[in-house]
């Protein structure tokens, strides 16, 4: 263990298939077999510069400097097991898994997510088979002379413990059997991405209507057990990009893509929709609807039902409320609500004020519209947190969310809004109850899990915060913020290995996201925090400066800039940003008091003075 590679490492796992049966059959002869098995692998390691990391029974864990060396090591080992009389006589069958990734080196070897991924690749293999991850195949390009070796693309599979599918490849070794059953992996959940519906009205101002159509279908599908639905933020980020269905599926990790168009005029609506397999390009379902505008919700429900049917998923009626039951029967109120959502998702003080006005107009049209009250509550909470911590905003958020619950006690979004307002009032126990109720109504609701984590973080309950950030990522794997924040919390708990693993996963997602939306402020500053925590100072400052150049007075950016500077030991810059963040409205005492990023500032007089200003006592 003296010369372990520090960065790019190829992990090699091997074990014996059905070793328990071999022990029973061979009895006292098994130790001899095990020793010969170990000798064969160690011989391959020695010749190809591999390092033995850990050996337990028939489980063998090694690391190689390059993918090519690991592959040739696997070939040497499998040839030995197939050709040697002692192995053939015993019926020895060894499975090998190879995966390349960035290493987390500790005195005892390597730890972290990529090690687990490599182990799962091995677990997916059958005896006599060598499986490789896509990362290993990609690392080989231009560096590997295959000769008589080749690789067979087996497709995508869900490895145990992982949400996202992994593409697996089989190493084809001349002279060794190549026909195996499908990899031993978990059955992947069907996945679908719903793109914004194209507006055919001829007026760009009507785009919100197509966006709203897609969002309602996403919400309905997200309640279907056994179906993974790509988040709105991810699918909408590709709006207008000239990508093929195959490219869309790859970008969004979705098996199926729903695309459509909508045109409304003179009280009528025409909707075209089609569901396409992103790998084959084949049409799974298509529908055309021409209805009265007042029947729009029925159309959306029918589309959701048809998608579930096409993907061979059984809808559970008790779990899935139809779209119509969520909305006002007044189409004008619904129109104002949709437009309000469009402005809300722009997340700027100006757009939030416009959204607030539109939600109020929706309520004027229908004062029993629960979702519009949720919209009001969310706007007031945003204004309180990020614009000006006026008590009137906080009280208004509470009133609006309570009214939403009164109007529709089965609406999970209402309990999320209420829980959020309670957490801002430091009424933590009541907030927990509200989030629990939201999750009882919709167990897959990302916002409830994410805000639950934020609630526990504000209280300094870091173990629970980490758990709920991980739970949030479980239902939305493409979300970078839950991963990066989980890493941040693990660091505060002193769980360095988990922190590094979560931060690296979060950075991978954030980098992919920034390719789609280079101006995403939150991805930039949370990513900068993750980079700083991993010791990548130059890149962290580069990302942070990109964010500051976009919106230098954004309060959340200023707070997070203070955290990044604090991690990097830039004390004066950190304090200036934190003071500016406080002036711009970030006054949550729990954040400043519990944030592990700021531990180096705790004794500084300026930081203590800042805490004193916002102290809840």
C-alpha cells in the first residue's frame, strides 16, 4: 500500500460464484482451491502493476493504475481459471467487475462511492464473466490496443443501491465461453421525461400554457408508484434545444420522452402528444385531443393514464388524484395560476412580485383555489427569506398556507407550504408535523423531503438533515443541491468519507446541469462550495466568480460566497460577504450558528457581532 495511485484509479473486484456450494462439495479440499485462486490473481497483479487492497475469503479487491492493465489482469486470471486442471476439476467459476473513477485514498486503501460501484459491477456478473462499467470503456479510448479482445455492450442496468442506470459491457476473451444470462441487477424502474408542450398559438406570451400542461402531467405521473419521472427543472432546461429523442433520453436518463403541442383559441384547446422510446425512437403512444377549454384537466388526466398504460404500470386510484380535483373549475383562474407559476420559477425578486400578483388575481377569480393560495405562501416565504425579513411576509405566508389546507386537506403542496412557513417562524415541531403530513399524502414529493432536511439543519440536527437530503436525492437523482448539501452536512458531522463521496456525486450532477444551463446561479455557488471542500481552490474561485458576475447582490449567493471564502481561509472576504448577505436579508440565525463551513470564523469579533444582531434570544 505504499504506492497507491492518487487520482484516476481502476478498481478490480473478483469473487467465486456459489462459493458456499463449493465449500460443501470440496470439504477439506476447499482451502487448497482458495489458495490457488489467490495465487492466480496475485500473479496477474504482479505482472500488471496492480495493488492488492483487501482480501476476505474469496472476495478480492485490487486497484490498477490504468484500465488497460486491469483488463489484461482479468484476462490472465480468467484464462488461468478456465485452463488449469485444478480449476476445471473443481468447477471453479470466478466473476470479475472493473470500474474506473476518482479515488479517495486512506491509509487502509480506497473508500467512497466509486468503490461501491465497482463492487456492484462485480456482483452483477456471472461466474466466468468479466463486466466493465461505461467509465472504464470511456477511459480506454485512444489508449488501448484491443488485439483479439472486444467488448459487448449489454445495455443499461440498475446496480443495487444506485438510482441511476449504469451501462455495462462484457469483455469477450477468445477461447472462453461468452454466453451468459442477463446481468444480476435490480429491475430498472420505467422512467419518463415530460418536455414543455410547444405553444402553437403564434404568441410567445402564451408559452406559459404549454409549460403548465407539462408540469401538471409531471405532478400526476410523479404520484404513480414504480415510475421515475424526471424533474421539471431538468426537462424544462432543454426547452428549445435542437436535440434528437435519443440525445434527450441520454441527457435526462429517461427511457421514454413525452413531447406535445397545445393551441388554445376561442374557448377551444387542441392538444397533440406522443410518447417515444428514447433508445429505439419507436412511438409508444400518441393522442390528439380537441376539446372545450374547460375540459383541459380531463385531457391532462387522459394523457397521464395513457403514459402509465404504455409503460405497463398499473395506476393505483387511491394514491393518484386526478388533475381536475387539484384545480379551479374556473379556466380564467387556472390561466392566472399557470402564468404565476411561470414567473415564480424565474426566482428573482421582480418575478416573485409578478407571480404574487397573478396568484392574487387567480384567487379573485376563484377564492376557493387552494393551489393559488399555495403559490401566495411560497411567494411570501421567498420575499421573507431573500428580499426583506418583514414580519408581514411571514404572517402572510402562514395565512395563505393555512387557507390552502382548509380548502383542500388532501393537497400535499399545501402542507409543504405550511411547514415551510412554520420553520421560518422557528416553530420546528409543528413544521415537522406538516412535512410528515405532506409525505403521507405524497411519499415521493421532493420538496417535502428537501425542506425537511433544511428544517433539521436549521436546528443543528445534522444526522437527520443528512438523512433527508439523501432521501430527497433518492426521489430526484438529477438534483445537485441535495447531494452537495448532504456532503456539507456530513463534513459538519466529521464523516469525511461520506462527505467526499456526496460532494463528488453532487459535482458530477452540477457540471452536467451547467452544460444545460450555464447561468444557473445556485449550481455555480453550491458547486464552488463542494470544490472548495475538496481542496480544489482554483476551480472553486472560478465558479464563484462566475456566479458573482451574474448577480453580485443576490443574498443567498453572498451567504454561500462567505462559506466558500471561509473554507479557503480567506477570512476578510468571508466576513464581508456574510455581512452583506445579512444586509440583503439572510437573517437565519441557525444557518450562521450551525454551518460547519464557518467554524473558522466563530471567534472572530466581526462574526460574533453579526450573530448578536440576529440572535433569537
